[in-house]
C-alpha cells in the first residue's frame, strides 16, 4: 500500500499542475447569481454577455449546465470549470415555479461585460 503512495502524489501533482496551467482563460457565462430558497437564480444578466446573447433572463432559476445539476453558485463553477471562451454549453432554466424548463445553448465569452 505505501509503495503506491509516492506515485499517487506525483500523479496528482502532475494532473493538478497541468489543469491549472491550461485553465486560463476561462469561459464566462455573463451573469451574476444568487442563492435563494435552495436554488441558484440569475440576479443580473450582463448586457452584451454570453447569457444575454443566448436569451437568458433575470430571476430565472438555473436547473443544470451541460447535464450537471445546479443548486448552488459553486455548482455553476464546477460545471464550467473545464470550459473555455467560445465553447458552447447547454443551460436549462425555469422562469417561475409553474413554468416549464427551457433549454438554451450559450457560447461562453472571454471577458466579463459590465
């Protein structure tokens, strides 16, 4: 068991350093989020951002991103972790509790718009 330990550490270090080195620049969705009532909601859609271009609206609840369930802001970060600018992601949202789920294709941006 202990004979495998140094290899695991070296392998993990190589994967981590490779991931960090290739992580930037990250693709951006172009929204500001908030957690409310156990859901992740769009607080603001930044004008000219990727979400605005795709048609996402303020106050919508994000259900999932590329099949990754979203309940917290951290879930969006995990879903977008390996995505870069120009990549397309699927975003499912619900506008109100009674509304049906809508699916949008969003092309991630390279810089955050204000």
